[in-house]
C-alpha cells in the first residue's frame, strides 16, 4: 500500500526551561544537549530580559549553538528551549520551537512536547475566524487559542485555551517575567521540576538535571499549571484528573535510561524488569544473550540475570550515526541499520544467540539484524526477544509510529513475523507481563499495544495516521 503523505509534523520532542539564573540560556543549551535523543531535527532557545529573544536553527544543539555569540544574544535570567524531532515534509525551520508571538498581555513563547488530537479541526476553525498561522505545527494552535481568549488574566486565558485542546502536551511557556510549566490532565509526556542554586529548572527528563547539577523536586502533575515568577511557585489544577495515561513507551524506548520519570521511576531499572519478565515468559536454551544497542541493553541485563544465560556485546553500535528510524526517507533507514550496527563474529560464531531489542515497528531492523548475526556473525541460532508487547496501533500522542498498515504486528501473526525476520524463534513481552513490572499499571497508556486510546481524537482530522485508522 502506498505510504500516505504525512500532513502534520510529528511532535516527539524535548523541552527544558530555567527560571531565575544569570546563565539561563547557557543552562538551557546544556539541558537541550542532554535531551538530544528526543529530537535531532532542530532546536531553539528563547530567553527573557524584559523583552524576549529567540535563536533557533536546524540540526543538533551543538551545531546550532556552537558559536558563543549565539548564546550571548540570549540575555536574561529566564529561558526555555526545545529539541524538535524529524518531520516528513514542509518547511522545517519555521516549525522549530519555541514559537514566539505577541498578544494583548505582551510577548509569549511556547515549547511543546506531545501531540494534540484535535489540532487540525481547531486550526481550520481559527483560520476561518481570520487567524494567520506561521507554522504547520500543532503547537501554534495553543498560542492562537491563548491570544483569542476573552479572559483578562494570563492564567484564565491559559485555562480557556487548554480546556479546548485535546491530546498530549507537556508545555513550557515564557513570558516577560515568568515561566509556566504545564502537563496535560492525562500526564502523557513526562515533565519534571528541579532546582539549582535557588533557580528553578523544568525538563522533559531528569538526565538533563544531572548534567547541570540540579536537584529533582517533583514531577509537574498531570493537569497542573505551574507558574514560576518573582513570587515563587504558584500551582493551579483547574482540570479534573480522572485517569493518568502516562506513555509506557517512554520507558520502553524513548527516554534515556539514566532518567527518572513518571514519579521518579528509573528508566534503566524498569527496562531490566521488562527483560527479567521476558526471560520468565520466553526462556530459550542459548549460549549468550546480546542486546541491540543502546535501547536493548538494560532489558538484556535483566534477561541475562533471570535466565542465567551469559550477557555479551555481540553487536557494536556506531555512535556517530543518528537513530536510524528518525531518518525521514525509507532508503536511508534501510541503509542505516548496516551503518549503525556491526556484529562481532569472533564472539558469535557457532553460538546459539538470543538477541533482545525493545520493539519491532515495521520489522526492517530486526530482519537486518538477524541476517547480520547469522551471515556476518556466523551464529548457529538466532532467537529474537522483544522487551515490549507487539506494536499493533499507531500513537496519536507524540511517539512517531507509522500508519497502522505499516506496523508489521498489525497485519501479521507472530509466526509470520518470525518467518519474515528469519529468526529461529521470536517472542514479545506480554501485555500482562509488562503491566506486572510497573508499580501502578493503570496509570499508563498502552494504546500502541492494545489499541485502547485513553484520549479521544477526531477521526475527521487530516493527519495520515488518523485517516488510516478510519479505514481499517
Ligand atoms: P523497525 O525497523 O521499523 O521495526 O524499527 C524497530 C527499531 O526502531 C527498534 O530497534 C527500536 O529500537 C526503534 N524504534 C522503535 N520505536 C521508535 C521510534 N518511535 N523512534 C525511533 N526509533 C524507534
């Protein structure tokens, strides 16, 4: 089936903000550097010294801000930043965040991680009313709604705007004298609050706190609007929080293993639990268990612990290649697996090997890896183990997954997938097994594994993934 045009940019991103530090922009630069894994297409920083100053560009954080003059042009003690994930089309730089605008209460800048599920409809509505959009990102809709609100105060305008949008959003908003951190009522994406020498810092993940020496205080709560200004912290919870739906895929793949997210849970330790559970469910007699680096490493350690099969590094990763999946074009992705991973045949030769990866999306990576381990590594047997349940449904809340039809597990049975990737055996972690490893399993979204979507989305919206969903 022909891959449909992707209309809206994907919003798998990282955000970082600082309030009350003389080196605010420099700290945001470092924070974004630590969050680089959340998006490599572009990045931006907006700072405030009464007026707002914005610098953004395409590429990696270190490339955009490598000239000290760029950071020097971002004065002030408050700053927010954003790392943007790759998009499939359109003009890129205009979509890089923070997005800045002026409205009746002054200047405002916004950085968004997540994906709105009613953005297309809201955009059409706003455009009919005369709004002129400068980007084609979901996030600009939020700014327009804030500006359009008839309320008088900033907090009331925010509440107004947020009560209209649906979907996943962890937000940082910068105004002349304050920074505002917001998490949607389901808490889909992570957002943590920390402190550094009396300043406040907010980050998608705590690995960024570690880099700058900040101390974690707590998560921004689902549904919370936290205003940080000269009066300190002011927390508003105007929305009903019925059920958390924190993204379990943040643990499985997306967040860095050294981060503690969703109530201070360490990503690496959880991945180890996934690996242990996987070994309980699908043990196979083998000489060694090897990870697909880097995302498979922690779960492989757990698998090895539980199964007593020795852990080995049988695949070596070239760290100077970006995440292959992120490349927008198919041919680059296929090529990328070879560029990225190399098997060590002196370790693998003649061995029965268990390979652990975090997920199978289209099946391309697993197929290449099994082939490499067998043909270049000369392994005797290759058993694939996946530390998550099979991915059967696309994500509408900010993880970049292809359309349902392209998800191999949505269209093929497990034995067919095993055959396709040419493994001797294949097993996924069960959904019950995954849930059993989590402290509060009902607080998570598993939509990519069970197709149960906790937040409604508008089927008429024109994102290709949604269109796809209406026809299956
Ligand atoms: P695929 O080749 O399409 O099956 O992709 C599977 C590989 O992509 C696995 O090795 C995962 O680690 C990785 N992966 C899974 N989800 C994502 C994502 N949303 N973004 C980037 N890489 C991913």
